[in-house]
C-alpha cells in the first residue's frame, strides 16, 4: 500500500467533517447553545441507530474495515481527536489508491457517506 497523508479535509464522496461553530448560535437556553443546519442527512431507511464507543489511544494496524450500504454514519470525538481511515474500493485496502485518513477533532463530527469503507472503531 502506498503511504497516505492524514488530512483535516476529505473529498465529498467519502463524507464530510462538521465543525461546531463557536459563536452565532441559533438558540441559547439556560445551559444549551444550539446550532442547526450543520449537515443534511438522508434517513430514508426504517431505522436510525445511535451508539457510543469509547476508544483508547493505541498503536494502530489497519486490518478490518466495515461499511453501511443504506445509511450514513456520524462519528464525533468527545474527549480527544481521533483518526478514521476511509476507502471507496471493493477490492481491498491494498488495491485502493484513494484511501484517506481523516483527523476528526473535538468539536467536529465526521459524516461517513453510505457505502464508504471505514474502521469499525
């Protein structure tokens, strides 16, 4: 596999990185600031699932990818930045010249488009 660069911006066909705004919010309540319209997601399926994964810092060897054919996936770091490998090819990692690794920072969220291969955690 050819070397790849870690990036703060990814091509649109992989998904998008959302940045939480720091000002100009749409609504403020007692303890909540809200910014709407950060992304438009298609939930045309029958079900939306929300989960939380706690992942510790580790040496990383990419050996497994997964993808979701019918829906997008949103990943958002809570305590620290994380890296997510993304690929478009069905031929496996060694055949995908377009493998990218997205850096997602605290305060951002990564929307992974349907069909895009990514690390399960």
